[in-house]
C-alpha cells in the first residue's frame, strides 16, 4: 500500500504521525503513536491505529463533512487538534462506515469491522485478540 505522511506532531517526548494511503478500493488513515503517554495509555512504547473506508464512503465524507476539495481530508488530519478518533467520531456522526484496528509491538490487536447503516442499529464491539 502506498502511503503519504501528512503530519508529524511532537510534544513532551510524544510523537504522533498521520499517514493517508490507498489500498485497492479503500482509503486508509494511519496514526502512529510513540512516547510516554502511549506507554501510560497502552502499556507499550508505540501503537498504530488504522481506519479504512471504502473510496465511495471517503468521497461522501468529504462532501458532507468538509468544505473543500480532495485535499480536505489531508487538511483535516494535518491539523494538530484532530486525531484518528476525531475522524471516527465524524464518520459515526455522518453514518459513514469504517473499519478500525489498533496494534502494538506486544502482538495485541484490536479490530472493529465496518458496519453499514443497513445492518441495523449500533456498531459491533471491538474484538481484542492476543
């Protein structure tokens, strides 16, 4: 998968890197986290969070949630005030399905598959493997 780093934020030893890429018919947003806050939150020195959206859903998200061109997703994610959780909140609010995964070096993986609005109310719970 081809990715592009769109933002890097550093504060008090923590580093957060935002990347966007395309994987077939999906748009993938990746947030790489490292530093003392990550160790405190996850018990590991680094963590990778991923959100993948169907290209058609990403296009709908851009039309409904942003007032700009294709680069608006990049602009949104390159703002230090927004992280991947904010993107998921935006998707939830607009009914845009996405898959979420989180993994660290200890082999612990969390996964929540995409859920289309026609599959009934509520999102499936996260699955924790490891």
